């Protein structure tokens, strides 16, 4: 079954009875637990469906969402897909973000400039500092970009993210920090699967934003992955997060596969104020 980048396996169910083109949906257990209400993801099944079937799909998806008491549902589509850009708003979805895929190939042989900061593996004593940074450092991502979603819950999601990463037992999962024990200045959460590294989440302390420490953190993470034998690095980022996009560009990453992110809210769909 497909696994979300948070590490959870999503159990997708078909929306249409035997019609793959209608797509599928799954409850996101991690976000649902943090927010205190059911959150889901809808995945389209084809590039387009017949116009005559859009009403049937809308009813089928709404039935699924109501049956599972979903409060918020996300859907991500390729930025060039005009059909779904038109169809999703008619189904009650609203645009919230534009995401980009980033990749760095050939890390093992790539010449990297020397790292100016040292990273170390996070320890339990760092948890308070890491959570404090994660709870304040982020302005981007689909939950922060959603004007109908509380920022406090979006911040809580990142705090819980790093707390889970610190407590994780997955041998392919790493949480690196810079700074003295108990006084973390920045962190980087990443995973390694064979020779592919996935950059999951990174931030520096709010008072250090706008300095070169953010660039230094990313560069040091590349050195750490190179030492782990990683050949290729992947990640995703909000297109609105221009400071980090600039960092990726300076380090030699390539950006591709723009995707449009939509959210459906039960309160808006049902006419609740």
C-alpha cells in the first residue's frame, strides 16, 4: 500500500463501484490524530473523466467523505491538468498551494563546498528545543497556506512531526541538529532508502532566519547523506517558499513536476458558517 511521506501507510478505497477512473480516497491517520478530526486524501484515477460522469463522481466522493465524517480532504494534481483544475472546484475543492519536486543526482561524485557547521544526531535532551523551533518556524506548506485552516493546528503538526522523528526506531530515519545539546539552532529530518535520501523537514530557530545558517544547515545535510552512501536526494517543497527554493538552486538541485494542491472543507461544502 502507498506510504505517505510522514511514514504512515494510507489505506485507499475506491470511490466508484468498479470504476478506477473515479479515483480513490484514504483517511490520513497521522494528521487526524493531531488535529482531533478526520482528515483524508483524494487521489484522482485518470487524467480526465467524461463530463457526463462528473456529477456521479461528486456524489460518490461526497458520500464517502460524509460516511467517514471527514472534516478536511486534500487532493494533488499535475499543474498542467486543465480538466481537474476545472472539475475539483465544482466538487467543492479550493486551491491552497503549488508544490514542486526537487532532486539532486550523483551525490556520491558531486563536488560539495566545505560545510561550515557540524551536524550531530539529535538526543532526547534536544527535544524541547527542536519542538520549539518546529512550532514557530514554518509559514509554508498546504496547511499554513489554507486560509480556512487554523495556524495553531498547522504548527502543532510540525511539532509532533519532529517529536515522532526523535522517538523513531526506523534504521533509515535520521534527525540531525546543529548547536549544543539542549540548545539546538536548527534541525534536519531525513530518511534513507537504499541509495536514495529523502529530505523531509528542516528549520532553523526563528531568530536565525534570514542568515546564512539555513544554507549551512542544508549543505551540512548533503555532506551527511554523502557519508551515508546516498546517490540521489529527493524532496518536495511549496512553490511559495522562495527562500528555500533559492537554497536548493544554489546547491545544484533541479526543480520539476509542479503540482496543484486543493483542500475540501466539510463546513464549506455543507454550508456551515
